[in-house]
C-alpha cells in the first residue's frame, strides 16, 4: 500500500502519527527533525533549546560526534552476535564500567525497564539462594510516586492508578511504602525482605528529593536485616545531579545499581545493573539473558558515552551550572510557583494548583523556543543536556522569567 501523505511538514508528520500510531503519548506538537548539542530543529527549521534531554538520555548532548563515530565505526564491523558468541567490545565495556563505578560485575540489558526487572530477579534469587528466604516468600519494599518502568510487574507496584488501570493481575511480592518515611520502612522490615528498591531522587514524581540522610538510613536498615539496597539511577545517574551517581551525595554504597538512558548518550538502548560478586554470582548460564543485551554496537557506544562524561567533566559541569541555574530561578518573582527543587542540572518547578497546570507553561515556553515537559500535572521539569553553558542558561532564564510571570 502506497502512503497517502508525504510527511514534509510538521503538520504532515503529526497527522501521520495520529492516524497510524497508538495514542499512548500526549507530546508537545513540535516535530524534531535535526538535533545538535542542546539545540533541536523542527521540520520548518525553527530552533529550540532542549530542556528535557530525552529524560536524561542525552546528558552528553544530541548527536555527540565522538559517540556517533563509535556507532558508525562499530556498525561497519559487526552489529549483533547474540550472547551465543563473544565479541571484542563487551569485555572492554565491562572493564570500563566496573572501574568507573567500583562494582565487581556488570550485567547488560537494553532498556531501563529490563534492567529493573533484572535487578528484581537478582534480588529474589539472592534471597532464596544466599539469605535463605523460604520459596516464593521474598518481598521487595518500594515507594509511592515511584517510576521504574512500564512492564506489568513494574506498574503493578506503582502508586499511580493510571499506570495500573486495566493491566492486572499483578505480580505479588512488593510492599508499597511512603517515600521519604524511615519509620514506615523500619516497621515493614522482616526476615522475608529481600531488598529495598528506591530512586535517590524521584524524577517522574516531580524531582522529589528526600531528606538528607534518607539513603544512608536505608543502607543501615538493610545491613541490619541482611537485605539488599537497590538504587535506580536510570534518570538520576551518570552526572545528572552533579555526582556520577545520585547516591554519592550521601556517601552510601548500594548492593545493586540500575543504569540506562545516558549510558548510550541517546544513540542506542543500553542499560545495565552493577553489583559485586556475591549478588551477581546468583546468575548461571540459562538463568537470564537478552539477544541484544551486550551486543557490539551497544558496548562500543556505551564506552564512548562514558568517555565523554569523564573527559568533558560533565559531572562537574552539572554541579556548578545546576547550582547557578537554581539560584537564578529563585530570583524570578512569580505568582505561580509553589516550590523549586533541584540537584545538579535536574530541577522541578512545582506550580500552585490555581496556576492551571504545567502543560500550558510548557506550551508557552515552546512558543519562545524552549522545550520542557510537565510531570504530575503541576511540575515543570528542567533537565538540559549537561553540555549546556552559562550563556545558554541565561538565555533560558529570560524565557522562564517571562512565562512564569504570565497570567
């Protein structure tokens, strides 16, 4: 069947999406056709500054030339072998990521949700094989406003009703507790708890930052009860908060770390879990796998993406420029802002209920050449590529000031 519409304009592209695509997203009506650094261009050539960074997947900026070169070079050699055979990139990727993170072992997957599922499987098997929990009795503690992905297991322990509606029955074994409530965790701990799964900062929840000492106390509780601490750093990790990993703000060391998104700089789906030998040793050949996980392109791209983060000091840039950005935002007088929250270049602007929702503010910012995305109705999320400079931040602040003061 020949196409009935040639997608030359933004309007054409939107019409094609709406006609042939499932309506499971409600994007802003900007059609990105080109991107470089912190900038994207639509089909008509209009330029916008990207303040979402693909939910932190392009921390290194769009189309970073070093990562692009690694992708193209590897694609010319070999793209996929499956894990039935070895390839010459995977071991190098393991060594680099293990050395950078300080964990003994790496288990690669593709998407963030796959990595979360992998961490859940690791924690449960560890509970049965190492801790000695009775068969099928292991529990994992999770938290309100969490976002760990979209699989049926993961949405089953979400506190967001829309994520759950129509997708049950759900996987048992998860206990949902209030986020940033240590007393609730202490009360829930027993011998069947395999792990605590937590985001160090809840991104989809609205850049919710727990009280200082929360992660350290979770670490102490898991050690007291011989349980694992699993930290989901898919959005918060790899420089976003001004540390390589957000848990480092509290100087704790989890048992399992989940990473993805910026692990490939936006070029390719790459995710992984990091753990030491005691935990990762529960996996044996045939226990778990992925046809694409650890493929040569993924490994080569991830190696380049990690090099860019370190060589270009993106972690340090995030810490310095994030503090500047947040300080300048606080100077903007606005009748709409309820609270500003941020760490590094990850900032949430929570609006008052009477402000009319964050969507209209994001649409107004788009009209001024700045792309942001609302979360949980009342929060504008600020997350530019970490390659942004101070002059570009000042450009953005002018537009934010105008929009945050509109009626």
